[in-house]
């Protein structure tokens, strides 16, 4: 979803080589691109497919327990609702924490600035499924502090017995980006790893082991392919010891 901004704001951002209070001047976004998804009861099934969810033992669905209420207030009745939400935290656009792979702290271990930064987007369609996206795509095009997003053209499983298939980074590419280090990494695909190549070390190890947030299942990255000046914001709920959390990230294009 794209929304046009009709106002100008002054942004304070953290970028490589800048102090935390450095001001980059007037920031005038021309639009905002929504990388999130509508959260529905069947969102995990849409993205994972039923076969892999069942194999992993994650057969439950999201649920929304809405509790209606009303009471008298003077001469009128006031009514409304509250709700309990049960959500699969890796079903839909989300960010992983190190403890998702047994590599340290939870979502609350990240600093708030870890969830935003200038964006570099790479269209990697055409690469075979598995760990096939090489380092040379990124070499010389990414700086420390960048948020790197890849667009694989991922399509969720269409058959009830199919598993997710997609391309992801080679270990060399992941280690290179982590060594810079980048601010965060994200993909439109099911995972930053691949079910077609589950060898060790994993791509998760490269990023989460370096305390770099990893975003998966992002939507609409293709809308950023032709853009150059962009800023990413994808802040999750600050869940104590949480191993991941659904996010509605946005990219400001300016």
C-alpha cells in the first residue's frame, strides 16, 4: 500500500559516522510504502503453507477474542470492546531476535535504533532456490548502518503438501554484510534461510549471532526497486525475551 505524504517533517536519524543527535536537515517524503500485512486468523497458513506448519507442530491459527462491554453514563449508554489477541509471532512480516536460534537475547536486547536506517534494496529474482545470492551483488553498494532488503519474488506454497521455496544469500554474502556491519537485513521470502539448504552455519547465525535484526516475509519490496533515497522503520513490540514479533514496517521514500 502506498500513501502520499502531504507534509514535511524534520527527521533525526542515526547513520554510520553520525552522532546520535546529528540532524540531516529537512526530510520531505514523497510517499510511504507499507511492508506489512493485514493480520488475519489464517495469515500463518497463507505464508507457511499447511504442510510445513503441521510438520513443525504449529497448527494453531491466530485468534481475536473480542469482549464487548457497555455501561450507563448519566442519561446514555456507553459501549465498546476490548480484545485478547493470540498471534503466531513468525507468521507474517516479522523480525527475529537472537534467541530465535539460541544465539543470545530476545527482542528486548536490541537497541531502538537497530530497527531503522537508510535502505538499500536489491532485486535478486532469477537466482535459484537455496543459498545462491552471491556477495558481489552487495560488494561496494552497501555501507555500515544500512538496512539491506532483498526482493526474491517469493510465492507462498500453493498446494497443501508443498513447502516454501525461495532463494537466499550464500554464507559468504551473509558474513560480508554482517561484517560491515549493516543495521538490519530483510527479505520478502519465507525466511532468510532456505529449506532447500539447511546446512550449518545458517544465514540466521550470521546476522542474529552479530545482533543484527532479521526481517522475514515482508510485503511490497518490489515497489522500492526503482527508488534511491529511502529510510526504513520497523519497530516491534518490546516483548521481554521475545524470540520474534510481527511488525508493520514502512519505508519513507524521499
